[in-house]
């Protein structure tokens, strides 16, 4: 059974086991449409339940698992966005942290990471449906590069309606209030902060910059181990969920720590100097000899540490270019329709996912710092 909701929606599937979905029951915001669907299901299940026993109950269980999928998990899954925002929070300057806390809605309880999935929760809501194309950008089929002018539009051809356009838009809204000393904000800056934080995450998910024809992997049906799903969902959720279970004791905090260990030293200095070369020189000069040539981690990975060129506050275009390149090299490769993806794919792609989460977190922090603490001029590089 396959049911297609919208571009990034989870495909409803026959499941071998519904484990990872169970946690999401009741968590996501239910749209009116999905509530109606749910009522119908509950009714069917109720009637069926009266006529069944034993074996029938198993099917009721499966139907309930299916139900949860109607409320779809979108973008990087909840875990991915949580990880990116959690990492970002650790690198905010004092000013930026104060500004963020002031903008956060009460239910965030002072933690940006708690509300980073908000744009996914509302996007199927009637009033917010227009934001759906802002979560991604598609390139023409089989083009492994990205160009803003060519690619940043929605399916109706409206310019700037894509993830990179949205990142620019919400950055400008925040910046014009916090830097250009405009006395009254024209837009809701709480929404601007949540959208910006979410979309900087999304643009780092390689298949959020995928091909138009397959909707960023959404229409490529594959198996993830024994489970039927689609390639986009594998990159949003499955790789992270399998990693959590296999390596991190199902604890997202443990996973975040492991990822952070790979860049913490370098990034602290980066924040201090705001410039890659100064940072690397400084690390070479100050670290004890045995740590000078870090054997692993991303400390020497140039692109990871780039700040925005030309004093820009935000620079989503290179992030999108990296994503489509990774999509071609790793996501689409060996994942044609009908393929079963197993250990080989999982273990070779997981480092890519972890690095993208790290980059998303670092770049979100750097962007928020540039917006909220202009006097530090971290942007200059
Ligand atoms: C920019 O953000 C505002 C507020 O959400 C929205 O009304 C507008 O359509 C957005 N523009 C683009 C190009 O995304
Ligand atoms: C800003 O947006 C948030 C989230 O949509 C909403 O809860 C809040 O009431 C809005 N604030 C204003 C001043 O409109
Ligand atoms: C740390 O970096 C290394 C080298 O790039 C990579 O192989 C490894 O998967 C990374 N570890 C984590 C937890 O991200
Ligand atoms: C960046 O800003 C600084 C100070 O505002 C200025 O001196 C410098 O020329 C700018 N660099 C570029 C490339 O625009």
C-alpha cells in the first residue's frame, strides 16, 4: 500500500515493524485533513475489532502504525533538526543567545532545539501550505550542480520560492531589525528565527537539493534493510535512526556528543578568530605537538570551516551546491528504484550524514552570531 501525500511526505508503506514510528504518535501537529482520515480509520478499526480476535488484532496494530505515517515526518527528521539546532546553541555568542531566547515562544522552554521542527509541523496546515516549497530546491534532472537563478523557484515558477531564497529572506528580516536599527519589525521575528534555523538544516540534507523528476528522491522506492520506503526518507530519517539504534544506544545526546568531538577544538578557535587561516595557524602554534596533526575529524576540511565570502551575513548557495554534489556522489548512487539498501550503503553514507549535521549546526550558529552580534564581525574573512 503506497499513498503519496506531498513532496516530502512519508510514503505510507507496508511495514515489517513499525518501531521507529511509534515514538512519534501524538507528537506531531495534526492537520484537519489528517484528523478526518484518522477518525475514519478509528471507525474502521473499531468495527473490524469487534469482528476479529487474535490474528485480527495484529492487523489493527499495523493499521495504527500506518495511521501515524499520515502525520508525516518531514525535512531532516525530528532528530536531525534537533541535533543541528542543539549543536548550534553551543556556539552562540552571549548576545546571540540572549536574542534567540527572547524570540523563542514559551513552549520552547528556552531551547531552540525544541522548536526546530516547527516548520515541518505546520506545513500541511492550510494557512502555511505556501511554505512547503521553501524546504528544498530542485535542479534539472541529472544536473549535479546548483544555480540560484535557474533553480530557485517553486513548481509554479515563482522566483525565490525555495530553500536558499527563504534563508536569504528570513535572514534579511532579522538583520534589518537587529542591525539597521529599524524601530519596528515588519515581520514576525519569532517565525523568522524558526524558519531560518530549520531551513539552514534542510539545505544541508543532500536530497533537499535533488532532481526535479524524482522530487529529491521522494518517488524512488527502495528498501531500507527489510522496510519499504523512499530514498528521500532514508536520508531524512532512516540513516539517523539506524545509527542511533546501532551505535548510540538510541540516545540523540550521545550521537550529538560524538559528532561534536570531531570539530569542537577547531571551531572554538574559529569563533574566536572568525577566519580559517588564522584559526589553523593558531591551532598549529598552540596545541601540544601530538595533537598538531589531527589524524581524523574535520579540522582540516577547508569547506567545512568557510565563513561567508564578501562580508555576507548568510551564504546558502555554496551549501546547496555541496548538497547536490553529495546527492549525486552518494545519495543517488547505487540506489535506483527497487534497490535494497543495507549495511554497505548505511555504513558508507553515515559519515556524510554526520558531517552534514555538524556543518548545519556550525553554519547556523555562525549565521545567528553575524545577525545578532554585528560588532564582532565574525563575517569578515
Ligand atoms: C519572506 O517571508 C515573509 C514572511 O514569512 C513571506 O510573507 C514572504 O512571502 C517571504 N518571501 C519569500 C520570497 O520567501
Ligand atoms: C509570531 O508567530 C508565532 C508563531 O506563529 C505566534 O505564536 C506569535 O503569536 C506571533 N507573534 C506576534 C506578535 O504576532
Ligand atoms: C569523525 O570524522 C571522521 C573522519 O572524517 C569520520 O570518519 C567519522 O565518521 C566522524 N565521526 C562522527 C561521529 O561523526
Ligand atoms: C568587509 O568589511 C570590512 C569592514 O566593514 C571592509 O573593510 C572590507 O573591505 C569588506 N570586505 C569585502 C570583501 O567587502
